[in-house]
C-alpha cells in the first residue's frame, strides 16, 4: 500500500485546492480555500491528493476524513484506499461533514453498509439573495422594521465596500468587539475571533470581499465573504456592535445588495448549536439547509 502524506494547507497550495473546488463545485461553506486555510490553524486539518481526489483529514480528537472530491470513479478508489488505510492503522473508518448527496453515492456503492448521523449544529443556512435584499413579505416584516428604525436613528449612516485602506479600522473594531463579548473566556468564540482577525490581516492575500457600516464616521459593523460556486456566495464573518440596534440586519442587507446581488443564493454558514444564533438565522427564512453528518459502519 502506497504511503500518503497529509499536510496543512498553506498559501502556496491555493491553486491546487481551488482547482478541485472549482471543478467540482458545491454550495457547502467548507468548499473554499479561505475557509480551509483559516480554520486549519485552529483545528488539526490537513489535506492529501489520493487517487486524483482531494481529501481532508481531521486529527482534532480522533482521525476522520472528508468525502473525497473528484470524478466518480476516482472517489470510489479513494474511499477504498481510506478504508484499507484505516484497517492497516487499526483505526475506525469515519467520514465527517458528509452531505446527503455524497452519502447517497456512497450507499449505492456499499448498500446499507454505512450509517450517517446528521448534526443539526453544522447545517448550512442558504437564503435567496433577492429576499435578503428586499426583505419582502409578511414573515420578514420585523427585519424591515429594524432597518427602518436604524435609518431613522442614524441619519448619517453609510455603507462602503471594504478596501485595504479600511482594514486597519475594521481590525480595531474587531478588537473592541472581542473585548465587549468576553471572547477570552469562551474557547469557540475566541477561535472564531482569531479567524476574523486573521481574515483582516490577510485581506489582500486572500482576496476576500468585505463590507462596512459606519455611523458618525465610525465603523459599527463589518462583514466578509467569497463566492463558493457560480450561483452561491458564502458569508464567513459578520460582526456588529450590539448596542447599535439594527446594525446586524443593516449590514446583512446592505452587503448582499451591494456585493452579492449577482448570486442566486447566500450561504450564511451554520449556527454551531448556539440557540440565539439559530433563532436569528431561522428568522431570515432560509430557502434550504445543507445537512451534514458523520458516516460510520
């Protein structure tokens, strides 16, 4: 059995990883180089090319793999390789972040041999961009009210596209947000904040798209994201000062209107099982959720 070396994604690996993501597109928020690169600094994620497919390995607790990305026949070969690898290493074969579509393919090749356990906490929320822009209809009436109130209370508000010149201001706003939200005492919040700060540090290199909301000339909210497929844009980061009522719905609406109107869908990632975040994301009435789970025998 040939040896495979997994390595942590680095900037020089972008062309290779992006090549796979673009040839085999998905609306899944994990399928971007930026997401993989930034979060691999927190989680022990590495990648390898196996049988012409791209596979990620997570060593955070136990060893698990992502479903291979590639042509159908190569995926089948890669899965066989991973099963044999686990058997040789005396480890349990397990896949993580497997979508319904991927599991359906696996089940065709190995009927009823594997089971999938979906994790609601990691399901992506996907919205129609037009609805996030117009907020039309009775169900989104409350969002329109929040925005109207924001506009009436802050008549000097301004939206602008993030540039290299405004990154440092966003960085200082993020540091203030971290201080106000007790990130140092919460491991997950701290990890997310580290990703946000690194996104700003590497704004130019990562070629992210960002938006800024100002009140009295000061930044009160910012957001960042990137396309994940031809019809879907994924929002990775969104921060706003909670004391500015309506800042969150305002930056959400303005960013989609100015930067994402050319995309049919907006993926706003998962809720990590946080009750308040789940309630907020559901209140925007997602078009659908992308379910993901763990696969074991």
